[in-house]
C-alpha cells in the first residue's frame, strides 16, 4: 500500500504538489499540477478533497496527511488563511467513524497550538475541536477548566457573541460527558457574558443554568445564581420561585411547590425524587446552622423520613462533607461542629469577621504571654 509522502526540506509549493499527487492516487478528483494562483489556491483544492484519505484502518496515515496540510497552512499569512482554516475545520468535523475523528481531533489540536496566540482564528479552530470532542467523548483532552480556557485566549479574547456560542456548546458537551460541576461553571460564565442592557435576551440560557444547577447532585451552593443579571430578569416566574426554594426554604416548601406545579418540574428535566433528596440535605444544613445538637425525632419530622432511615441519612450527609458532625446512636442525637452555609450574605460575613477578630485577639494574648515568659526567664538567668 502506498504511504503518504514525508515532506522534508522542500518548498511549500513542492509540498502541496506532493499532496496533490498522493490524493489523486487515492482517487481524488484533483490535478497533480500546482495552481498558477498560488499556495492558497493549492490548499483550497487539497482541503476540498482531503477526505479521500479517510480510510478505516489507516488512521496513522490519515493523521500524517492532515498534519502535512497543517504544516503548510500555518505558514500562509493569516490575512489570507482564514477561509482555508475554516474549510479545513469543517472538513475534519465530518470525518466518518470514531477513529478517523480522533485522528482529525489530533490534527486540529496541532493546528490550534501552532497558530499565533494573537490569531482570531484560534477561536474557530477551538470551537470545532469541541464539536469533534463531543462526537468522540474526548472533551477532557481539549478542555481542562474555565481558567485554562481563558488563558488560551488571553492575547485575543473572543467577542461576547462568540463566547456565548462556545459556552453553550461546551455546556452541552460537558453535561453529556457527566461533568456536571464543570458544566455548571461554564453556564455561570455564559450568563456572566450578558450585561444589564442585554440580560433580558438571556432568558433561555438562564433557565437552562438554573435547571442544570438544581439537577446536579453535587451543587448545593445556589445563592450566587440569584445575583446574576439574567436570573434576576426571571423574578416572578416559576423557575425563579423554584430556585429560591432551593436557596433558602425547606423541604415542605418544595413539596408544596411540586404539588401545585408537577408538570412544570417535569418539563424542566428535573426528577422529583432527586429533588427531594437534595432538599433534605439542604434542609438538614439549615438545621445544623443554628442547632449544634439535633435529635433524631427533629430530623425525622423536618425531613419527612422514617425512624429507621435517620441513621442512613446522616451517613449520607457526612459523605458529602457539607456538614461536620458526630452521630450518637445511643442518645439518638447528632452533634454538628460546622456546616456549609446555604446562603452567604451580610450576616455570614459579619460572623466571619467576628471569628477572625476573635482569633486575632487570641493570637495577641498568646504573643503577650510568650513575651512575659521570655522576660521571666531572662530575669532568672540574671
């Protein structure tokens, strides 16, 4: 079987001519002769038929050919390479089969890393990378977290509209790959791209953000969502009312809401039983904030669970590490030492201030005590 050529120490035009000949040997409708219009036209023609090399079982050869195209492409002046890059991205996103898509993913990642950090085309390449990652379950290979993503575009930030498009796609891909925590962070970033002037246009994104956060079994601090401008525009609507219940109300409030709006809860893709479990955890956290000692009967009543379910529930609470507590089965009590606050407002900041101020006072007392001890020892020595 004929192998793809290796291009070493030859001109761009000669590389392009070798690629033309190779693709023509695979049956592509392309001339072996280089274009009289220049290297850009050569690349357009090559990219147009490069899928002729997409053959199952030959993925290594395919990747070599794609990398050769990249090696030419990155040397074309950027002002003349935009359409070429877009055409290449779109062609690779349509590669047939998982293995060929993975080969395409690696070639596009090489292109992304090879482009100048100030090139606006990096955004378009990255967007297609996420599309292919979605098809191949490879999102972790191109997306680490939001901070890393921002670093990738620090020299040429995308527009707000481009970011919104990318964040929507990323959220969809992360949800699909069961990375709910990352998906929630991406959705919050998406809502943060809206200003007071256009926040009203973010309605669908805001609703999707709330539903995603409520459905995520690992997201319990929901208070920050209420401060987002697009979420504030939903005040008075059922989705905002439901969010407010998860932020600060108890289990009974949720049950009352569900009784009156069952179809709405289901329409948001939310599972009632999962909502119940989450509200029980949140309600227990609320109890623990003001009650360092809670008896089993109170837990049973407030969380509406059976007497034989209390111990198992407490164990589940401790696994989340949201609450630090000790369970005394004999006394049928739970002793809590700390808990994550469901909301963090002025009262919590004041509590933190008081705690830090007390620590400062204690440290000063310790320091004074050490000085006195040192002075006493010096007197004894003298």
